[in-house]
């Protein structure tokens, strides 16, 4: 299917081509100096002590949970209105996802009150997802977690460059997890990053990322060591030099790209203002603090959603749903140990949400086309 306006679009320039060529010419393609440079540039950008590059956002979440001390039988409170990887990672750690409702139809982030209601003696951690790049109430979440002795893991897959009260998202929790999948605000094709201010947590993540080994192939290549010990059965969740180089080029463009996403978001909001049949969430949050990852709208009648999506598709405009709620998937319904109750806002939003196209280089004419097709369908 070739769309006139795709949901998301990547754009690469000479910087990315040069970066990849630099790695290929160097003769070293698995984890090494480019990855180290990417990690330190990412940590500096966020203003945090440590960043560890990994193979995906999903593996970032898995290692983040393990390093935060989550293990077998623990409960982890998560939103259901998220990508399934958020909850799957809890299962990888041997723990039980406990789903908490979102705040409401204007704020699609996990509700701090609902988190509080779901805490039991077995609760070990909370994963918050900054939906669309708009921050969860991190001040309230942090003080709740502190008073109840819970770890906070931020799923910041939507939120590189976003902030809350001037402090970057990903740096509010015990660990922050990023994804560099192709449709995210910055991409390495596949990849992720775990960030933390804790040296012990960073060390654990580095060790688990590479089989639980005490030295790296790169160390041995440089003659720093001949052998190694394995202190835990870890994983191969490493990033490689080609992706790291791509990530460095993309990180350098992130601020500009996020600024363009904000302009496009404002442009769509303006064009859709006054369409009574839809509402646009997050309008009372500061746009300058958001990474504007996606553009969600809520249609008034769930029954009209398929028609609107079909109409837009016929005009070559791609849309999506963020998200089919995780607690509804069959694996979470049938044999999953997950707990899900009291998810009224999640159910409601999941039945009425449509995601419209948004990417940095989207053109004003494309914004015009999207809004006029939404209007023409709903107002006829
Ligand atoms: C993309 C995404 C992930 C998973 O990242 P991958 O890099 O695709 O593994 C996790 N959580 C959320 C909210 C995401 O959007």
C-alpha cells in the first residue's frame, strides 16, 4: 500500500550515510567505541549519569526491570493503554502485571490515584508510559513510590527529548527506557537505551546485556583482558556499531525534529478546532515539554471509528489505533496471571481513539488534507 500521507515517515540525510560508512570503513562493527560515544552523548543530552545502549525498547524494559530488582512473583503496576511490550517485559522478569486505569479522556497517562489503589504487599515497581510524549505526573508518582518503597521504571519510548518541569523524561524514575524503532522520534532501525543515575543499576544492566560476562569482546580486542567470568545467565541484548552511529546522527537532529513535530501538532489542533464530534487529548499540558510522538484524537461515537478510518484510507491517509488495550489480548485473558479490573477510562478511550499522521516533515497541505477529510466525513 502506498499512502499519500503515511502515519509516520523517517528521513535520513548525509549525516546518517556518512556515519554508517565511517563504521564500515573502520573494520569494527560489533559493540565498541561508537556505542560508547552514543551512550555518553545520550546521557549528556538527558543530563543523567549513565546510559546503556541495547537491542530494542523491549529489551531495555526487561533489563530495566531486572536491574530495579523485579523478580519472580513480584507485582508491577502498568497501564493497559500501551504497546504490549510494556507488559510483556514484566512477564519476562517472572513478575505479574497489574493493570491500572488512565487518568481520563484528556490525560491518557496512567492515573496516580489508580496506581495507589492497586498497591499490595507484593507490589515491587510501577512502569509509567509517557503516552504520545506527554509526561505522566512524575512529581506525584515519585513521592508515592518513595513513600511505598516502589521502584519507578519509565517507558519513555514515546518521549526522547520530552520533559516535565524542565527535567527530561527518563530521568525521573529509577530507570528510564527508550526505543529507537523506526517509527519513534529518533531511530537506529532497531535499538534502545536504558538510563539511570545509579552506578550499581548501570553496572547490572551492562553485565546482563552481554551474557552476564565480566569483560567484552571489545576489551579483549584491545588487549585489556584474555578471559572472563560469567556471574549470571545474562542475555545478548547488545547494540552494534552501525546502529550506534545511526543513533548519534539521529540524536543530533532530535531537538529540531521535535520542534517540527510540535509545530505540526499545533497545526493539526488548529485545523481540527471546532469539530464537535472529536476531542483532542493533552491540550492542557505544555506543548514545549512534549516530544509530540503521535497525534491521537477521540471520536464521540465508537461505532463511527471504522467508517472514519476507512474513509481516510480511501483518501490515502494512514491511521492507527494506540492502543488495543493489553488486558484484552488473548494471552493476557486466558493464561496470563495479569490482574485487570476497574479500567473504565482505558476501555472507553481504546474504543474511540484514532491516531492521525504526524512526523517532522509533514507539509501544511498534508495537514489541510487530513483535517478536511476528517471534517467532511464527520460533518456529512
Ligand atoms: C515502541 C514501544 C516499545 C517497544 O520498543 P521496541 O524498540 O519496538 O522493542 C515499548 N513501549 C512503548 C510504549 C512503545 O511505543
